[in-house]
């Protein structure tokens, strides 16, 4: 790893199966708090679900994981986020950190490039130049995103001409082209039809063998289908964190969790 990609400081002592450790995390925008005193861990090779109503702080939590706060001057973070044994604030090169933490947003964010170039962009920026190497990366990532068979004959077409569901899978392929250790998904299915949503869910189940996934969703049954553990956020607080089936079976500490899961509010 080049020198400017290395973080400052020494590795922190975290359990070997923990990829992300969050302690006392507070997030505010100006004087308005979005999250307060969140402490949790995210384990390697799990799908970690986050559910909760609007304005619960779910997206703000994701933004803290790979320092997206730097895009929002009014966003201020307290506490610590440790990724791979190092505090994310210690990375001198934030772009190197973000290469290890991919993000997929609610709506497809297609670049004004061909399907091929959408996926090849990050590897090129990382120094990959040989066409054979790029071809292999593009095919591998499109296959992992369950899109290769649909676009293999139109790799030179604009990615923006794909259907909405295909564009979202292209966004996933682009995120995977960086070989991230952690993939953040923020309401990935909000603009995707149910059939495509199920296809992407199947992809995520397979990807769990290779990477760690944090899934923010307003669809509680989606969390139940996919997540190994699920956190319930409400009004800026992490109310509950438990194995998913335990949380959905009513074995919870806080009655509000059951009320939300069963649709009594939200």
C-alpha cells in the first residue's frame, strides 16, 4: 500500500471477528442531533441490518463509517469508529479508506460512461492499465452483481440507458470493483421492482462469504430475510441490537422494538 494510503497511529486491540467497532458515536448537524451515544460492533462476513423509521439516524450512521461527513460541513461527529483495527479519523488519505468501504445509495448513481467504464473506473484510478486485467475485473464484478448475462453484449452502451434495476446492480458492480472489505447499502431497493430486489438479495447472500455488508432498510421483512443481526434505531438512539430471528420473535429488551417490527408505528 502506498505511503499516502496508510493511516496514522497504531492498530487498536479489537476482537479478531470484529471489522467495525463503534463506541459512543454521536452525530449532529449544527445544533441538531441525529445520533447519540451509539455503541455496537459489526462482525466480519455478516450482513448487519439496521431498521427504523425516517429520521432515526440510520443514514447518518453510514455516513460516519467512511467519513462522508467531510462532504457536509455542518456534520459533526463525536465518539469513535474503528475499522479494521484503526480509527477512521486517523487515515491521512480518506479516498484510500473509501476504497475499502463501498457505498450503494438509494437511487442508482450512474456515471455518464459506458457500462464497461462505470466498472473499470476505480481500477484505472488505482493504477490498473492492461486491458486484459480490466476485462477480467469488469466481468467478475458484473457477474457478482448478477448483471453480466444481461449486458455482456452491450458493454459499450451508456450505463444510464439500462433499466432502473440494472442500473442499481451496475452501482453494486462499481462498488465491488474496488474490492472493498465493507459494503454499505442504504435503501438499495427503494426504486427497484420486487423481482429485481429479490435478485439483488440473492447476490448479497452470496457476497456475505467474501465481504461484510451493512444493510439499512425501511423494509423490516427484508432485514429478516437477509441480516444475521439487526439493530433498531429510533430518534437517534440504538434501541436494540440482537440476532435477527431473536429480534423478530419478540425476545427483545424494549417494547418499542416489537411495536415497530409489527407495524404499530413507523
